C-alpha cells in the first residue's frame, strides 16, 4: 500500500511540474460543499444520486407542492379561496402521511383553517 501511495504522489508531483493542473475548470473558486448532515447517513448516497439526476422522490415532490401552496396563501385576499386552498393542502398532507415513507424531515401536521386565518390577520 505504501509503495502504491508513493507512486501516486510522484505522478501527481510530475503532473504539477508539467502544469497539467493549471487552468482547470473552477480553479481558484471556493468549493461548493453540500451540507447533508440533516440527512440520515444511510440515505445520503441515494439522495445525492437522485439530486444529481434532478429527480425527486414522490414524497419530496409532494412536500414541495405543499410548501408552494402554503406560499400562495399570502397572496389570496378572498377568504373562501383561502379555505379551498387549505382543504387542498390538508388533502396533500394526508396523502403524504399515508405514503408511509416518512422520515423525521417529512413529518407534517395538518393545517387548520382558523389558525391560518388568525396568522394572516383576516377573519
């Protein structure tokens, strides 16, 4: 093992002397380190593969839809429309909870109409 490591280091040094590492893409730029400490260790590789393929697991896709719908609530002035959207959000949350593929990161509680109306200051 030591002999192999020595050969590798020697070849790297030779390549550096020849300038083969000059002008590499991203040279001089800070590394983009992904913080995956919040992901369970046994799921990190799978999540990284899915992220690199721009593919979301169904439960994360549903979670994203829920967040987008929650963001839409701010811009809806009509109380009846808010109520309809809240019902849709609750349905999606129920669907997410029924998937059974929950991780602690995906736990969600249902939204209640009065709490949201109070939050947005409209009654």
